[in-house]
C-alpha cells in the first residue's frame, strides 16, 4: 500500500486537531518558578552539604560491593549516594 504525501499531511492535521480538542482530566497547574534568590540560597546550601559529606574511600565501596554480590562501580555507588543526599535535602 502506498500513501501520498498529501494524504499523510491530512492524517497529521487531523491528529493535531484531535489532540488540541482533548481536555485534560484534571486542571494542570502552572509550573512553579523559584525566585533567583531562592535558587542561589539552595545552591549555597547544597554546596555546603557537599563539602560536609565525608570523602568516599574506594576500598570501602569495593568492600560493600563485594558484600552485596554486585559488580557496580565505585563511581556509580558514589553518584547514587550523592543523588540521594541531594534529593533528601530538596524534599525537606
């Protein structure tokens, strides 16, 4: 079966019109935009938290990996720890 470019454009236009006509089931709130001062305060707080985070030793990470029977790299574990710490700080 072949379809012409004109037919394809008609289908795309009909699809766009259908999508535009669909209303969301719930009202969608406007995105929150933090003030610049709040962003700077949060950045300083995260930087302070990162400087207070203890240094991660490669030997300790490897030992933990072996105990868990995983082959996860030390960098991946350290990155996961830092992401969790930042996420915990942001949700408080």
